């Protein structure tokens, strides 16, 4: 039984480590979904090669977090397999059945605890304070900072050939009067895509441009749906 309870403790610790790593990644400015996925990938040693992974590896703080997760993951997976073997080896059929039921029940409890939003909120507060006090990591809650909870959003608007935006400078469009701020523009130049960050009033919008906008959600929808004649 000692091996069985040790296995459950290892699983609980593994989930906790992944959760801490995910929250730490989230606090560096990436979304919770991406942070959770990359933390699980690093801990399990899967290592998916995606643009998200490149975004994390090129960031010094995120790279350090991933390195720690890989280190703990390599030890945790090996220990879990060894403990699982010890739990069932040399047992009678009846003992194997009992231990299997206990293991399933324990894993179910751990799963429910891991899914709890209350526990997640408490862990995030504790980890945020710890990182702020014990590291030099600059922590920002970008969703709160940009007011996403208050109806503001980041949106992408593709400019069509017949769009009222096409062929005009930002200063002439006066999008600020609509409550829309253009943060960046993605523009096709030949086979490559050019990124224009912080465009000025003299920047002209071309057809096929993709505008990255910050505004209230209803304002961005109105901008995208506005007719050329209006």
C-alpha cells in the first residue's frame, strides 16, 4: 500500500508542478491556454515544435521555466513508472483489484481538484506573490491591463479590395473617432509578410492588409461591417 499512496502523491506533485509552470508562463504575458499546453508538453517531454514553442524558447524567463519543467518531468515520469510497477508486482488477483480501485478513486479525486477554479485562483495568487517577491520577473496581467473583461478586445480585420479602408491614410480615416486604435498591420510583400508595428497617421492601408485593432468589441464589428458608401 505504501507504493500505491506514494504513486498518488507523485501524481499530485506532478500536476502541481505543471500547474505552477503554466501559471508562471501565463504571468509572462501569454494566454492561459498556450501556457498550460506548453507546460504539459515540457513536463511530459513531448516537445511540440510550433510557433508558440519558438515564442517561448526565445524569451529568457520562459526558457528558464521550461527548462525546470523538463528537469522535473524527466524525474517524475521515471519515478511514476517505477512506483506503478512496485504497486502491482507480486500481488494476488484480489489485491491487484483492490489496489486498482483505490488508484482509480485517488486519480479521480486528484483530477477533480486539478479542475477546481477556486484552487486554481488561490494557486495563481500565491505563485504571483512568490514570483514578485523572490524573482526579478516583471508580472503583468495583460487581460486586466487591456480591459478585456470590460468589453474591450484585440481583433483582426482583413481589408478587401472594395473596402472603404483601402487606399487611405490612417489620419484621413480618423478611426480614433470610432474608438478604434490600430496597433499593427500585417502586409503581404511578394511572398513574404511584412509587420508594421505602431503605424502612424501617414501609413496608408492597402488591400489585403490585416489590421490588428484594439477597441470595444462592438466598435471593431462595426468597423469591419461598415459599407464603403457610408
